[in-house]
């Protein structure tokens, strides 16, 4: 019996940007990386782009598909083109607004860059709006597909360190880069929901990442419903943890490092770490391509992709619960009620003051 060929999918891009490292680039050029993933799938074609910068839009279609239509208004694009797949590659404060505007046109899937948004109620709203309109919403937590992290998961699942007991992580900030670390903690623990969060933030050395304010220093401790504990250290002196992620089990430890060799393992009774060959770094674009391939395969099968928003919401909830814990000066039991970001509210009221580096 012949295998049915999946239909060709029309892709639309909202926010083109410029490739990373090129003149005038303000970010990582994620739209170009998304498009590379769609192209590699062999079943997608760029149908249209929407960008306020005509220059960026023209350069994007010239590189990826010269016949693609160009719009300055994404709603007009959606109305005229009716794409199957939409990528949203904008700054975080625009994510929920634009995803919510796209969903009523019912593309099959929306792939939005991380973090989900700058407010918790907006994150919940974009997820629920897509559900309401029958649209799969995916968030680009692509590091689930980086080989050092995927191989660490395989070692854990294979019993290399016994049952998981604790997770520790450290990176630059909480809301931007940190969303990857938190998402990986849920990935390693089988996407088990968390039950409470206790956190604190310090606004000295605060940063703005794509327009979004991040605390300069902080810590977030949380407990999963299966009893596994996690601690995430972010910002100032985060590298003192010595690794990006540490998985502690009944029979040893696994560490994902900030630099090569990326992945190592030490079982109980071993004096030395065992380096595990991964074949790529934790930053390789192959992870983006694999994530898109998984998303498209799950779209056909009707299954839940690794990048699905219901998974992303769990890590995102930790971010906003950490801010809420800092405001309450106490533990926050989950689920977190819908609302605005507590950190931004404290900044607006003057209760906190952000001190940015010179």
C-alpha cells in the first residue's frame, strides 16, 4: 500500500529581522532559523511575510522564496494568504497580542519564539485562545532537541543514575535564557507539574533582553508533584554552580556544562567523571530544525509535540511565581492565578528600582 505524501504547507512569517551578525541585526535572526527548519522539512514553502520594515521583509523573501508576498499588517496577510503554519518572531511583549490576533484565522500551527510573554495572564490567554480556535501553539524551547540535553535525558531514562531526586540549574537570567533551563528541568522530570515555588530577586545589575526587563540576580526553588526538588540560580555569579544543569539521582550525577565537553556522568563509587560524546554543542541550530520536524510530524499524527504550549506553560509559571514569591516574601502554591507580572508591578509602584549596568 502506497504511503500518502503529506500536503505542502504554506508558511507565513511575522517579524523577519536580520540574520545574526549582519549589519543592523538586533537579535539572533530567529525567523531565518525557523525558515531553514521549514525548508529542511521538504514539505513547507514560504507564502508570505509581515514586517513593519520593508527592507527586512524584502531581504527575507529574496533569500528564502522571492515569490512570497510581503505585508506590513499581519492581519491583512492572514486574511489574504490563509497560511497553514505561522511563525511569530517578535519581541516578547508582542507575543500574546499577535498570537491572539492570528489564532482566529485558524492556521494549523503557530510557532512562537520564547519567552511566551512578559505577563502571566497574557501567556495563559494566548494558550487558551489557540485552544479555542483549534490551533496548535508551539513555543520554541528547542533545547529539548540539542544532543547534549537529549543524551542526558536518555542516560537518565536508562537508569544511569537511578531515580531522579534533585535538579540544579544556572544561567544568565530568569525570564529569557532562563526559560530554557526551567523547561529542561520539566523535560528531565517527565513534564511533571510543580506544586510550589519559593523565590527572590535582586534588581541590581538588571538587564533588558529584547525590551523585557530581567532581574540582575536571584534564585528560585520549587518542588514537583512527584517529590523531586529543583533550584535555579540566575544572574550575578550564576557560573559558580559549575554547570548549566545538574541531575542528581539515587545512584550518581549527570551534568550539562556551559562549554565543551558539554556532558558528563559520574555514578556512585566512581572517582572521576565520565565524559559523554555528544557530537554537537548546546547551542546548535540542528535543535531548531529537529523541533520543527517533531512539531510537523505531531501535527499530522494529532499528538502533542515537545514544543507544545501546555509544556511551555509549566516553565513559564515558575518564572512568574518566582516574581510573585518575591512580592509576597513567601512561598507560592501552584497553580498561579492569572495576573500581571509581579516584578513589573513592583517596578511601576516604586517598591523595586531597577539598577542597570552602565
